[in-house]
C-alpha cells in the first residue's frame, strides 16, 4: 500500500510539472515587449511569418522538447544560474541548450511513468515486495537524469582534444604564412581556409564574423576560446594582442606554442597508452586467476570432504 501511494504521488508530481511546462502561466508585458523588439529588429512580423511557413512543421516530440526546454531555460535564467561549463560543452558539440535541458527532465519522467507498469506486472506474479520496483524506478530515473551530463562531458572532452590538435596545426600554418610575408590578419584568415573539419570551420567562421562586426582577429579567437572552453585559443589571442605589430616575434611565438602543444599531446597519448596496457594486464590476470580457481575447485572440494 505504501509503495502504491508513493508511486502515485511521484507520477502525479511528474505529470503536474509536465503540464506546467507545456502550459505556462500568462506572459508579462515586459516579455511581450522584448519579443516585439526582437521581431521588429529582424524585419517585422511578416518576415517572421514567412520564414515560419517555409520551415516544416515539427513533430509532437520536437514540440514537447521545445516547450519543456524553453520553460526550463526561463526558470534557470530567472534564478541567475549561468551553467558555463555545460554551455561550453554544448557549444563545442554544436548542440541546442534547450533540447539538452528538456532531455534531463523528460527522460526521468518517462522512467517514472513506466514504474506503475512494472509494479502492476510484479503484483500479478506475486511474492515480490512493491518497494523493490518503486526504488528501482527511482534509481532508474536518477540515472536517466545524470546520464546526459556524463555523456555530454565525455563527448565534449573528446571534441576538445580534437580541437587542440587542430589549433596546433593552425598555428603552424599561420607561422608559415607569416614567414611568406603576409600580415597577421591575412595569415590567420588564409590558414583557416585549409581544412574542412568542424574545429577549422569554427575558427574560420569566427574570423569571418570579426571582419563584419569590426573586431580584431585575435579578439574573435579569444571569444571563441572562452565560449567553447579551449584555453589554447584564449592564450593565442592574448599573445597576438601583445605582439601584433612585430611579425618576427609572432612567428617565433606561434612556432613555440605549436611545438609545446604537440609535446603535450604526445605525452597525453603515451600516458593513455600506458593506462590501457595496465588495464589489459589486470584483465588478463583476472582471467588467469578465474581459470585457476575453476581448475582447483573440484580438487579442493574433494580434499575438504575427506
């Protein structure tokens, strides 16, 4: 009885929060005026309606993710939570912030919604306490809540390693362009044209946008490094800002930075290879130990039985 009451309360709370996210309270005048200013700044409501007509209608799942994500983003913004590391991880993977927030709520909600089904199935079989599926559902919902964070952190770490590798090659290309007589802005833009991977495209886009908004190339690279949490880009921007007028110093500094990054990358690869070797050795020893136990167990039981 207690398990059924607890399950019903959890499901009811989840449904209430879901309905609150799908049907939020009436918006205030300040929010409406801000949206109106945003629309008029980008060409008016007619242009926005025409753009919306060209886009395909989203599915029910996409609309649900959008509504829940927008509601959660509004709550987080009102609380003043910045979530810088999460935003940086999403930025380097080019993923939507609101979709990520929606996944952290909808996945546990689905897990809790299936808990009554498991309770009913176990109740039909009999002989099993209702608290077992209840606690199992709670643990499963907790795991579903934290799983997107773990997956995001792992994928973002791998993406940053790839980005650092590209930055090292980019520094070599810039140094060669400077040695050929190009200026710093031209050398940066020319070097960014080589390569078609996501990191080089991000660098190229940042440099192209810098020309439009009137920023220096190193300011754009520094802003990109802060947005995706790649310290090497921010350090590069600081170094270029200090010696932007001296091509020889810049060339020497970039070559030294590229060599240092390659050395750190090689050290990290060697450390990872050593760790993998140790893991394989432990697995082999465990397998041998289990095989020895399998061979010696019958003999040991015969000796004990006498």
